[in-house]
C-alpha cells in the first residue's frame, strides 16, 4: 500500500484544506524532500481565489520553501539523504531545447518550468518531489537561516529578474512599481545593479521603510496623484531610464510606458490576472517607434542562480530579513500563513512557517 | 532678398501642392543638398492623409533621396560642394545624451532624430538642408545607382532594424508580417542575419515574388485564414522564434504575440496610426511572464550605417532593384510618385523619381 | 560475458589501430548508437600525432558522425531504438551549473563537455555511447544525407561559433583566417550573419573555390606577402571589423589583432597546439585599451543547435556538400579516412565514411 | 598678439616644467575652460617618465579636472560662460563613424578620443580647450565638490569601464587586480553592479582599507604567495567569474587568465607599458577554446556618462572622498601633486589641487 502524506491543498476554487495523498515517488534523477520551512506566495492566493490556473481539485499548494532530502534517485550525483537544500519555485527540465536556447523557465512550452502547484503538487506537503535534483537544488549554506532560505525560492529570483530584464546599468534612474515582497526584491536588485535614483511606488508604511533600506531614493505614492506625473517631475520631465513592474493591473502598463524614456525598458514581473489585453499606449509608445522595449518573464531558477544569489546574502550584500515580518512555527501553521498572505494585514510583508 | 526654392509640400490635412519657400540656410556643421533622386514613402502618405503628425501648413515633404552638395558649413571636414551623397531619413544630433546612450534616433526627445518633413522641411525641394553633415551623409559609392541610393534612406534602414531588434540568430524561424517595401527589407534583413524558415505574410503577387527572392521560404496569405494558425501549423504548433511587424494595424500585435514562442521577440517597425492602445493579449503573453519581448523602434541612420549597408549592395549581397517598380524622371514627377504611393496600384512596390 | 565491439583507436602517441573493447553500457538517460557515417577530424590528428590531450592507450577515436539508436535508457523520452540521429561532437551535462550559466561546453570544468575521444571513447566503434540522449541527439531530418549529417557534428558547429563569438552585424567587413573545413564553415557562418566584405585567408585552390561559394568576396594568400598588409590595403588602412581565427598557430593571433579595428573582435575557434603563450601584440592592442576584444571557445552542441543548423540545410541556405570531397564506404575505411585527414592531399577538404 | 597662458608641461622625456604658451582658440562647437581643480594621473607619469606616447616637447600635461567656462563657440547650445563643468579625460568626436558604431573613445582611429595631453595640450593650463562642448561637458551638480568632480574625469570612468566590460552579473565572484585609484573604482564598480565575493589584490594598507569600504570581501596580497593560488583557494578551486585588471604588468595577464573560470571574462583597464607582447597562457586558455574572453578598453566619457556617474555620487551610492588623500591649494601646486603621483608615498591614493 502506498505511503500517505498530509498536505495542504486547493480543494477547488476558493477552497483550501488539509488532505492526505499518496506520497510522491522518486524518479532516477529526482529527490524527495521534507520541508523545513515554507512560505506562502501571492501566487498561491491567485491560484485559489482568482482562478489563475483554472479550477483544480486537491492540488497541493506552495512553491517557496527549503527542506531536507529524504530520498534521491539512482542517477543523482551531488546530493544525498540528509542534505539541507534550497529549492527554486521553478524547476526546469534542463536538457530541453527551451533550456538550451536560454529559456529554462519555459521548458516544454510556455511557463513549463513552473511545476510546483501547477503541473504537479506543491511543497506544502510532508514530502515533496523535486525533478532533476542535481540541477534544481543547492545546499543551504551555513549562515543562511531556514526563513531566509525560503526567500530565495521565488521572491529574490523574481525581483532580481525584474532588474535583470531591465538591463540596469550603473547610474540609471529606475522606477519600481509595487513594493510588495517581489517589488522590494526588485528595488534591492535594481540597487545592487547600480541604479542611482531609484523610485519606489507604494503606500504601505512598512513597505516604504523597507524599500528605503533596499536603496529606494524617492517614494512615489499614488495617493498623491498621478504616478506618471510624479515620476516626470522627479526627472525634470525626462522620464526614467527603466521601469520594473511588480504590482498593479493591466492599466499599470500604460503608466509604465508613459514614464519611461525613449530607449528605456519596461520590465515586468507582475502577474496580470484580468482583462483580455494589456494595453500599450500608442502615442506614448512613439506610434511603435519609441525604442521603449517591453520585457516580461518568469523567474529563472536552478542551482546556479540559487548559489549565486545566496552568495549575496553570505557576503552581506543582500539582507532578506526585513521582508520576513511574520514567523510561524509548525507545519499546521501553513494554513494561517496563507490566509495572512490573502488578507494582507497592514504590517505584513512576508510570513514564513518554520516546521 | 532671400533666395527662393520650389518645393512640394503638405499644404494642410489632405492637401498637397507646389510652393515656393525661402531656401534653407546652412549652419556651420551642416550642408545644403540638391536632390538627384527622390522617393516618396508611405510615411508621407500618413503625414498628409492620416494626420500622423497633426495638421501642418506648407511643410515640405520627403525623406528618401540622395543628392549633390551645393554648400557646406565652415566646420564640415569630410564633404565638399559637388559630392554626391547618401542621406538618411533620420538625421540625429550625434552629440546629444540620447545618442551617447545608444539611441540617436531619439536625440533631443522621443523620435527627435526625425527632422525631415517633421521638425523641418523635407527633401522634396530644389535644395534641402542636412544637419551635422559629416555624421549624417555618406558618399554614394561607385556601383550604386541614384535609384538604389534612395532605398538606403529609409527602406533598408527600417527593414534591417526590424531584423536587428529581433536579434535573429543563425537558423531561427522568423515571420515577417507585411511585405510592402519595409517588410521586404525586413525579409532581406532576416535572411541576411541567418534565418532558416522565413515566413512572409502578404498577398500581393508582386510582393510575394520579391519576398521569395529575398529569402522567404513560405508565404502566409491572410486570405487563407488565420495567419496565426498558419504559422503554428508550419511550425508543428511550436510557434516562430521571432516576428517582425512591418504592416497591419494595432490588432496585428495580437497575432504577433500569439505566433511567437515563449522566449521569442516581436520586433516592430510598423507605424501604428490609430487607436489609443496597442493590445498585448494577456493569456498568450503568459500573463506577463512569457519572456516574449516586445521591441519597436525608429530606424537608426548616420554615416556609419549608410556606409555599412551600402557595402552589402556593393558586394552583391543585397539587391534593392527588385523593389523599385516605377522609375519617373524630372522633379515635377514627385507629385505623381507620391500619388502612386497613396493609391498603391497592384504592381507598385516603390517608385523613384530621378531628377 | 560482456559484449565486445570492434573500434578504431589511438593505441598510444603516433599509433592507431583496430581494437576490441567491451561494448559501452547505457545509463538511464543515455543512448547507444551504431554509426551510419563517420568523419575524421583534424582534432583526431592532433590527438594522435601531436599529443593534444597527452598520451592515451586504446582510446577510441572519432567525434563526427551520425547513427542509428540501438538502445535507450529508461529515462529517455524523445528517442527510441531505430531512430536515426544527429550527434554533436560535444555532449554536455545540461543540468550542470556551467550549462545553467550559459557555458554547456565547459560542464564540469573547462572543456568538460568534450567527452568523445577525450574523457570517454569516441564514435569510431561499432557502438558508441551518448550521454543525456534527449538533450544531445536530434533526428536526422528527411532531406539531409548521412554525409551531410556528419558535418553538423563539429564543422558547422565550430565554424558558426566563430561567427557568433565575433558578433557579426549586417554589413561588417570580416576576415576569416584559415579555410580548412572549420574555416570554410566560419566563412559560411559570417556570410549567413550578414558580412559584406568577407576576406578568406588561404591558398589551396579547392578551398579558395569553395570559400568563394560560401560568400568570400576577396582571397588573401600569404604567399603574396603579409596578410595584415593585404587586409589593411583592402580596407584603405582601416582594418576589418572582425576576425575569425580558424587556422594558423599562436603567431597568427598577432596578425589577427593587427588587422582588426579598434572596437573589433578577434574570435578564435582554432586549436593552439604549441608554445606556452599566445602573444597579443601590445602596441597594436592599444597598450591594453583598444577595445579589440579577444574571444575563443569550444563549439556548443546539443539538440537545439543541431536542429537549428540543420534547418539551414533544409531551407537551402547552407549547403555542406562542397566540403565533402572524399566519400568512402565501409566501417573499415575509417582508418584510410583518418590518414587522408593527416596527410591532407591537395584536393581534400573533408572525407566521410558511409558505413 | 596672441594671449599667453601659463601651463605645466612635459618639456621632453623625464623633464617637466612651467611654460608659457599661446592661449588655445575656441572653435564654433568648443569651449575654453579655466580649471578650478586638477588632479594628476599615473598616465601623466607614464607620459613623462616612461615615454608612453613618445618624446614630446612642451606638451601641457593633465586630463583630470573641472573648471569654469570662459568662452564658448557660436554653435554651442547648452553651456555658457561662467558655467562650472565636469570634463572627461577623453573627449570624442561624437559624429565620427567610430562613435556611431559604439566606440567613441576611438573616434578617428584607435585611442583617438584621447586628446588631452596627447594630441593636444592638457588641462594643466590657465585655460584649456574642450572640443564639442555640448557633448563633452556636464554641469557640476550641487552637492559635488571640486575635488570630487575631478575623480569623474578618469578614475570613476576607467574603473567603472572595467566592471562594465567584465559584464558583472548579480552574485558573481570578481577579482580586481591592483587597487590604486583605478582599481579602487573598479572595486566600487564591481560592487555597484552586484558582485558578491569581491577579491581585491593589493598590499598597501591604506588602499586595502579603502577597498574594503568599496565592497571588497577578501584581500589577496601577493606577499602571501601566488595570487592565482589564493584566488583558487578562496573559490574551492573553481576560479572566479570575472577578473578586472587594473594594475601589474604584461605577466599579470597570465595570472588573470589562470584564475578565471571557463566562460569568464578578463577585463583590462590597465596600461601595459612594456614588452612587445602580452602573453595569454595557452593551456590555461583551453588551447584557444576556454570561452575565457579577454576585453580591454579606453574609458568612455561624454556628457551622458558624466551625468550618470555623478548621479551615483548625488544619491550617496558612490563616495569618492576616501580616494582623495591629499588636497593641495593653488595652481602652482600642480607640480608638487604630479611628483606625489610619481613618488607614491605610502599614504597616497590620489592628490587633488584646488585652484
């Protein structure tokens, strides 16, 4: 009889709960991992309460966490049972033609690297499955706590991708729209890549404070009027070099295109949840000829980037602790943590559950 | 009393005619040029009959041509009276911060390099003015005819930019939407950069024939149904690596995003003439995370690129003659040529007036 | 008792011969392949007669070929026994951190993706082993012959990499030094990427003829004097935009740096076989500040690039047949083919053995 | 009779002194500037005492400084007499084909943008000349002192170029060899671009202290043995991702290539002053196939970069004050400052003369 595991799942649209499922099995290249810490993500909220990936029955949630290996496949070379590991939210098939062409997140098709809580069960389970263990895991280095490790799964990866797709150069003026946890990591990423003037668009006091700590030089609050006008005023009408979209809805794209210079980049790491179309404002886009490039992508994970970004934490150049506002203890607290993420109390940035 | 020149101008919306104007004066870094050949552009049609740049009174038309220098400013070093020169449609201020940052076409602000028939009079004049002559002119090499030289002003530059912004790599599958003269040069540019499968979307038989000559391997005709479905069918459902938009309207962007692979690029060189917004289809764009990058820009001109692209003609690697379907003779024929461009008879690709 | 296979091997420095070895075994992600065609490479000559990888005993030679799958591992998804496949000379570990960072050819360490006839037996065996079959094989498309398929293993991949690392742009002037088979493919690659003036440095009449067919516009023959002076003369003293090094020895680097413009690239795909150092000429390199970048790398293979470059052959944009000057028949002819490669008769470019 | 200016000059090899010269004249696009602060550079030392640019008679020295405009040409638009301005050490011709192709520092030929104290008199003069004033000057922003402004002319520009040509990505391990003022700015630049582990190779205590302040995480001192072995030990034998060469001699290139990973970059901003060749170690360079790219270039200046990098100082992200160890007062002190640079007392990093 198959071993069973307890897991926290989406039961259907707008419904979550604890279930029992067959434990995952371990392929030859794979690993099974017992979570040591987990963090819910706004994406889990989108999945359950906004139907982001359609209706699903008994889909285990969660794609941010770290854990301890409990089984490895016969072809796994670099990891063994007992290793404590970082796990990315996206776990590509690294041999795929898409990965070979530079786009591992889309292995097997658009967004195909996104497996946890999408094409297979997520991490909120007593045991979860990781494909291509050698490529998709990394050891948790000494000096990084379990809670901090969880931030590497998605928040750091996604926020930094925003800065990378914006191709930020030394001394550029950058505007990050949205300063939830992804936006904060976009601020940190933009600052680490050498932005000088760094505008953060947001209003929640705790987020504003943390954004400043991550290098934001000016705060733009939509409550004070048009964010475009504020950005233009701060740049003497010239516009910003780059915009990172880490919040808002499809209309925010209009503002992003309006505030960026000709020759600039709008880099999106936001999930667009509604509307058939994301509108580019025609005139502000130079009737098609503005050289305002529009980028957007899914975080790129894997051992290489897990190790690389962890090294920023080890050398003291990135501190994710200010993002972790709520720490809960015990696997059962995963539910409470998710509801925190859904309800977003004023003082919440990111909750973590230590198991 | 100021010298007068005869010129062909936009008299107002939907009205063109011959006027007399004061001859342009030559700044220290500039040149005055007498046209030897001129070509009307669809942009001239947009300007007069679609209000692309608003209502204008007595604005001299034309930004495609070549000519002979009749005066040079005191600071011009590399050109002299009598030189026969290539002239780009876009004539940037090369010392501007925008040019220094890699975007000369936007010197002084978005689209600021576009001066002819926009911020100053165009080329359809007995004498026209070229700013920063050393940087914006190039000698017409032996072996390039006057008519061919006209194709370098805009058609080659714009079509090739489409291929460049698409960052086409050896062996990629590319779809060019629109095979008017810019689209044909996009086909040629994509082919020259090493596209293997090269789809050309169009229906006019003459354009189809020329597109094949420029390397198109398959023709997609919208009359045969959805161009997206045709492109997907030709790629076994995988989509194309890159799309170059060189025609259509704002809804064509939807099709471009639908047919391109995750990790691909939509590169726009089309003028979007109507609608407040250019719509990106949300789901096909991976809800913001598809890594389908959207680029679009204004041709980049200048002496360096004029010489570089002319060298492709000199070495026999680019032949623009198949595009030149109509050759007229005499300055007075500029009007007829423009009306040809407006009315687009079935056998027209590009008319040129030899003066 | 282990199954035995007959194979052609390096017996030791300067010695080759036929041996019997245990047949390779097939890992879960791997495939065993029976060669259908094989081509010897100059690298095999370097290996045996120049000690390029040190002394080796009974190392099976060969890394260019195509074949039919005779066994696949349990985890292989996309290939099955009987499939006829393209095989790259370099077969990376695609999950490695090096591959994740964009350098699959160096998976596991510098040049680590080079396994055939280096860290394991090569292809000149009744059966050979391919690691990570899904990632390192591609189906031979209809329309590509077995002999042509062999050219994809290394010649096309290596020559094209030269053009890629040179970052050739539309209309640039390029010099390819060396027009053996790799150099010829560098000429073809440079031409396919849009070089206008394309100088090929060589002297053998057959190679010169083929180089012209691949787009070379001028031939530089070292018998006519300094190749640097010839290149400078052809460019009116300005130098070339890019150089691809596909032949010569360490001193050829001096000439490459001398003939390239400030801001240009020297892209090396040559094997440097002797000397402790490759000298960069100090003054010609602008005392360190010339922006003459020096690139060099090992071919990048994998299914993605095999398919991509095969598509250039399928669409008629690349024809490798002119390179295949000698076709032999029968597995036993592998030895003769290798000796042809070693002795280089005047009319030889590339021999292929059809099995 | 021409106005005369007092200036400090190279009188010949190994000889400096004060001279009187005709004041420079102002072209239509140019400006004449009275220095407000000046800094000598190691390059001045190379020029006078190492014959870096050959023997010169009465060549005015100096290319680091800021000043006040005393005259502008008729075609200058953005600056006027009395403006206090930043001046780059390199002052390109921005309309040149080289600048159009992305290499302004080589306008008119290799290193052609280097005019001060090379192709024309330098800044150590009562009045100095700046070509293309609109493009090559920038206003000194409020909040930046005259001494700090001098650091923008060359030290910041050159050090940062080292980080840019190394294409440093978030979380990479970088080694900067040499921590004189350029090396220190390379450390700061690497840190600002997101290096995690950042090794600085040097031994002088003051430089070490400042390097740590700029983000160096480990110091490698050649007095403790091979710097290559130290770098390998710190990376568990893997090597560093990128090396910036900002000191040493031609043999240092060997060490740089040895310590960098396959797939890494050696980025040189060092002046190589002796030897005919700069040696690349053949085996460590993977016999030509290591993908260890070797870059090297001359600082890129101009108004765009002056403003951009100044903005890093204005936002507190770059503090150049720790580099300025010696401040002298009075134009006459230029001589003493230069000799300081030549003699390098233990506590010297960079002297500045306030005039």
